[in-house]
């Protein structure tokens, strides 16, 4: 019986091995078949590709065509393309390389029989482009580009005097529409990191606006301690720029770029025509940049060294005429020779600096760490949120173990002498009208007080600062602005205007946000949460 079981088991093992072997052979066969199919498809693709339309055997090194009365003539020298009559011309190499690829890849996709007798039917009697193309063997051809056939997915073209028309790639249709200004490498703006900005001046006629950047903030002028960019006011003081406006301004500065070249090597007449002799705005940006300088060795025989230093730099942009149709300004920068264009969206914030457009839209967004208490007054009633902070020693695991075992007195004294500083942490307790509340409840109250502005008031829109229905007073533990008073004054059926420390309001907030604050302090957090859930 045992011998029969053993024989059966051996047969099963052999059968399993056979199955695996067959599977492996089948997988290998499928792989080889797929490989052959891929190679065959590639070979067929190469066979299907038609002959080159140009018929040149060498590397293209000369291209010439006409557009809008200009003759565009390009030559290749030492793997670099140049304007044939001006090697100093800043030619965009990428654009020309794309043009060369379009010509090289054009094929005789379909021969059009008997087309030479009716060239007008194919747009070749008056071709859209006539291009002379030469290569490094000395050969040269003239390519005529005709109409596009969208149904066939191509365009008609022929070599001059060949008498044979072909359907070829439609990319030739628009390949020769670029004039010299389109082929220029557009100037690049300066690389200015936001944190490297020092100050910005925008002069517009008789008005001049000044922005100063402070990487560490400027508590003297910013009680929220959140701004880095500050606008100088008419009285000589500074106001913090709203966080969103600050982000937009710094983005415009760090992302200065030009849309196109309007005039190459501009003359004074060109500048005057573009409105740059008397620019509508002059933007001056002072910033820092890193430079590598060589330090000469003090003694003979020693090698010079290189050192990276931070230096002051300046960029001046002149803003001229505005093209409303294209949404661009004619601009030029100090030291540049071209007239360029910039999108109006890239200059929008810098050209509209004023105290109202840059007003802080979150006046009650004050860091908790600077606040000791908050008095909230409404309807003749005042409630007070307060924060108590106590520094307590941190009990480490080692100290816990030491407390559980007895140690000798001299060892304890030595340990005490070695520990000059005791690690502590801040223990925070929150109160409402003297009664302790949870940190979650405190956060609900303080979050409700962070009311964001709904709209900036225009000049002359503000009402007198009186009859506030809600007043919030922040008592702080800092030297600058130890007290901040924010008053919410009825404005109309939709808004309350906001006054900070008695100053003229610059924005309004939604009436519902003010009513929400009053409701939470009147009814308590639990009632407010229940009402919100319902």
C-alpha cells in the first residue's frame, strides 16, 4: 500500500514539473512573438515613411524666406545659428531649431498627379511661403508651401521647377510666419528672491510710493506681527501690507518677465513713440544678490581664493504706453537697448499702490502668544477672555527614576551643581470672566473674533468712528501696541465698518460675522454649537 502511494506521488510531481515547463515554454514563445511583432512594425513604419520632401543629403545650414517685407536669412556656424547680416543679433536658438526640424521631417507623403498644370488649385501659384534651404554639401533647394488640406491632414508643397506637387506635413503652413522680432531671444528679467528685496519705489507723475521689506517684521508698525512688506504713508509712517497683497507684490517682483520684443536696438525716436521718453511709471527695486569674488593671496606663492559675498543691486523699469487690445505695456529697463512688452497682470499691483488697496483685511488676526486678555463689549455688557501662562519644570524619565530610589547626599549635590539650567515648558490656562474654560472653547471664542474684511472702502466712503456695537480690546505683553482696540460700527444693512485704535475705517465686514461673535459670547459655546448643528 505504501509503495502504491509513493508511486502515485512521484507521478504527480512529474506531472507538475511538466506543467511548469510547458508554461515556461508558452511564456517564452509569447515573448519572442511580441518581440518579432514589434520589430516588424518598426520595419514597416520605416518602409511607410516617405522620402524627404527636400531631398537634401547633408545637414541644413542655411534658411532664407520673406515675411511682411522682411528677408529672414539664417546661417549655421559651429553648431550655432546666426542672423546672416548681423551675428550679434540675439537669435532664439530653440525657435530656429524647431524650424529646422520641421523642414527636415517633411516627407513626400502623397504624390499629387498632374498638379503642375493647375498650381492655383493647390495654393502654389502664389505660395504662402517660398523658402530657400541649403546644406553643408553645397546643395540648395527652393521650397514652395501652398494651401492646407484639413481633411487630408496635411498641406501642399513642391520644390521650385520640379513640376511635382506633394501632400506633406501641415506644420509647414505656419512655420515661416516669424519675423525678426519673433526670432529674438526675449530679454530675461532679474532673479530677485522675495527675501532679498530691500525696498521698492514706484514713481507715477507727481506721486511716489515707497515699499520697505523687513524680513523679521516691523512690530513698531504691525501689531499683528505677520507682515514683511510696509507702505510708507503720507505722514511718513508705515503701514503693514495685507498678506494677500504682499504675496502678489513679491510675486510680481520675483517673477519679472517680458512677453515679447517690440523694438530691437531702439532709438530715441522709438522710445518716444512707445511713451518711454516720459514714462507713465518708473519702478526702482533695490535688492541683494550673491556674487563670487576673488581674494588675492597675501603672500607670494599662495593661491588666490574665491568667496561668495552679498552685494547691493538695483533694477529700474520704465513703463510706457498701454496697449488695451493686447493687455500689455511697452517697457524698457535701465541698461537695456530693446523696447519690450509686459502683460498688465504682471504689473497690476505695483502700479496700484495706495493705503486702501494694501489695507490689512484681517485686522483681528493677532497671535495668541502676544495676548494676555481680550475684552469683548456689546450692548452695555463686557466679557473677558484671559490667558494664564506658567513656566513649569519638565520632569524627565531620568529624574523620575532618581526620585524612586535613594541616593547619597553628596551625589545629589554634585548633580545639582552640574545642572545649571532646568528644562521648563509653558503651562497655559484659559478663562472666561474668571472661570476656567477648555482650550477648545477658548479657540472657538478667539476664532469667532478673527473677522475677515469683505470689502475695502474707497476714499470718502467711511462713516464717523462712533456708536460701535461691538468693541474688542486686546491687552498684549509686547512693547509696541500693548493695547489694540477694534471697533465695529454699523455701516448699512449688510456691513459693519472696522476702526482700529480710533483710526478712520478702511474696510467693512459682513454683518453676520459680527452678529455671530455677539451670539457666541451671549449664549456660550455649547449653545452656539447646537444652533450651528441645527
